[in-house]
């Protein structure tokens, strides 16, 4: 989301991102300003405008970096249900960290700012959706030993993450662990049922072709 231009010092970049994080947590979205970020980071305001267009771009840069660590799927070879439950807990934890508060603030601002909504959807949300889709697909295909098409994975992804986002963004509460566990089981049950239906349909079709 940053502008092209002179190469940025990584130490300055991190100072700016950390300053933006801290100010948002302390003062909320409206309390974050370019002037405040520059003062907290100890850099000139002109330096920020050279590398970012606005405070939204700085916060998006902050969010993107934090999500690479906080929302990455850590896939292994364990039971599928445990992997989904673990990922849901990681997302819930992320929402209640400073990085998650940045995401919540940007989602809120996007409701009244078309430019922010577009930047958020075309950048972070699109990239995170792709990561979530790939992670869920890997778990489901290992669980069912069946290929899952994009449309079906997208539906199950909405089902998996929807209750968690609703609980956080609407109720402003941490998710109930029992709800997360039940959601993971429901998604796996639906995937297994769909795989079984595909298998039964394929068997019936093969039987008809042999008769």
C-alpha cells in the first residue's frame, strides 16, 4: 500500500507502524493522525507522506504485516477438527490484540469511506481470503480424501469464520470456545457428507454405465 519512491529505512518503517498501532489502541481511529504518528515515531511528517498516502495506508501496512504471523494457517498432520479449532482460536486471539483492533477500526471506517473499503477489500481482505481458502481446503481434502471446488470451500469458509466475526464485530466479545469447537465440527461434517454424496453419485453412475 505504500508509495514508490526512495528506499525506506526498515527501522523507520517499523517505528512508524508501531506508532500507528499504539496510537490506534490508545485513542481510536479518529485519534490517529499523520502528525501524531510522525511525532510518536520520531520522524518528519514529510517522510510519512513520501512513503504512504494517508493514515489508512499506514494502518493497512501495519495490518498486512501482523496478519502474516497472526493469521497464517499452521498446518500439520493432526486431526482435522483440532486444526480447525486451533485456527479459530488463533483468529479470536488476533482480534483482541492491537493488530486485530486495527482490523476492526478499518472495517468500521470502511462503512462510511468507499476509498477505505476498496483498499481494504482489494488488498488485505482479498489476500487473507486466499490464505484462508487454501488453508481450509488443505484440511478438508486431507479429512475427506476428496477434491473440494472453490465454490464449496468458500461456502464452508463463510460458515467457519462468520460466527467468529459476528461475535467480535457485533457483540464485541471473545468467542465461546464451545461455539468454536461446534463450528469446526459442523464444517467437517458438511464436507464429509458432501464427499460421501459425491462418492455415492459416482458409484451409481458407474453402475448404470455397466448395466
